[in-house]
C-alpha cells in the first residue's frame, strides 16, 4: 500500500534454527501492518547437522509465503564462492533498489552487503548469539559494515548479546536489545496434544518426559545431555527422553556414536524425532525442557516456548538463561549427575513453579517484541534516500 515501509530481509539460508524461526515470526507479524516485507536468501538449499534441506521445505519459508511475502534465493545450492559474481550482484541490486530498509538475519549476510553496497539503504542487523568471535568471518564482516557506515542499528535478542558485542568493539549506541518473544496462541498448554503425542510414542500419561530441542552442534553439548539422560533413565525406569532438531535422527552417525558411549543406542525410552514443524506439541507433552549448551546461547527459544507450554526449564548458565529461568525453573552445573538431579527436582517442584510458568505467557509473548521491531524500522527508515555517511545516493 502507498506509504508503507518496504523492507528486505537477507538470510544466509533456510534451515531449522531458533534465529530463523524468530525472525520469520517477526516478519509475519509486521507484514501488512504499515510495512511490506520480502526475503532474499543467499542459498536455496542448506546442508547442516547431517541434514540436507531445500528452502521450500522449511517451515519458516512456508510461514513467510503463507503470510504473502515474496521469498527468493540468490544461489540454488548450499555452497558457493566467497565472492559474488556480477550476475548475483546485479540480482541483489534489483532486490534492494525498491526498499527503504534492509534487515540481515545475523551478521553472515553482511558479506553480500559489504561487497555490493546497500545503495544508501539503512541496514539493521539482528544478532542472536553471545559469542561473536566464534562464528568464522562474521564478526569481521560486521566490523567492516560498521566502519563504512552501512549499519544503522543492531538488534540484540538478549542482554548477553549486547554485552558480548560491545566487548568485541561494536559501538554501544548501535546496540539495542529487543527480547525474544513467541506466539502465545501457538505455544500454550494443550492436554489433547500432550495425550496424543504420548500415545504415539508409547509413553504413559504419568511418565516423566524430558524434551531436548536443539540441532546437533558442538555448542549444544549433546554428549553432556545424553550422559545426563542415561543417569536419569536409570534412576526413573518410567521416564522418557525426547530429542528433536536438525541431526537428531538415527541417520546421524555422530549422534548414534554418542548414544553408544552412554549405552542408549537401543533404548526404547529415548526418542529421536528430527526436525519438527510442531514443537508446541512436543513441549505440551513434556514435563521438563532442558538445555545443556556450553556457549553461544543468547535467549534460547526452546526454554521460552517450553515454558509457555507448561514445561519446567532446566538450563546451564549461558547467555540470558539465568533471568529467563529465574523463579520458573532451575539452573544447573554442566555435569551429568547435576543435570539429572535438577530434572528430578523440577518434577518434584512442579506445583511450585506452576504459577510462574503461567505468568510467563505475558512476559514472553511476542506482542511487545513485534511492536519494538516496528518502532525501530520506522525510525531507521527515515534515513532512506541518502547514504549513511550523508552523501546523496
């Protein structure tokens, strides 16, 4: 519509992950509300955690398209040279020519912006980690974009993100925290979904269920989670552990090897479900949502989504996990017996945590998050029509 702000989001690719899920949810909430959004992905296919995925098969892609947003890819495959060729740069120029603001999902797509230039369009980069120096060349690309005046603002999804990037030399006046939020209509307690999934997995209604929603990645510390799961399943013969996410399938030989180390490779009480489009169902079926990450986390969506569905969060102390979990669940030392004991304690304190879990639905709902993104984009869009250094475009 006339007068709408036109926004282009740049993704490195489409694959299962909290940052992409959240960013896509933000765009769906903003599109058609005084803003018109579209998405350009550098890659049309992704290969991660023993999983190959076409862009069109991703749940976030389908959500964007269903909301009426154009989504395209610069490259068909999952790889390509570091430098973009003339045809790719021309395609990006066409995409960016009609927009007022460019968003980048994390700092990796800035390599395209830095090579092509943003033609005077203000760029907002959305940051979703607390370890900026542990992501290859991403921090260098961000520093280049900041030094050349391309960046208008940086959205941090957590206080730990802002602190980490500021410590890495990013100017504080560019860093703004917009806490993660989720759709309270989708993530909620659901007795029918709980019963249905438990039946499907052969889990009795009163059995303890621990859910681990993560991709198979070193930061998630999967071996630590599995060691805790082995101890817990021995102590609780009726309990079950459910794992979902990219690489959490029998097709991943690394996960199979990890399971063999702790003696769970043939356990009927450990369920590997892979990438799911219905995480709300898994969380509704769970009693505890667990996170065992060693580094890198900011404001993990799995904890927030799990709490919204009534699962008690138990997490290691990384990123903003402490304030997220406070009063609603437990922090634990990164040690298998401590984690297993924390799961057991969470189960015994379920009634105590119940009121705080219900209250979390207001605090972690997405309404405030989307309003904050809308305000920031409106503010930054005023810079359209000139380069950020003040020279006419």
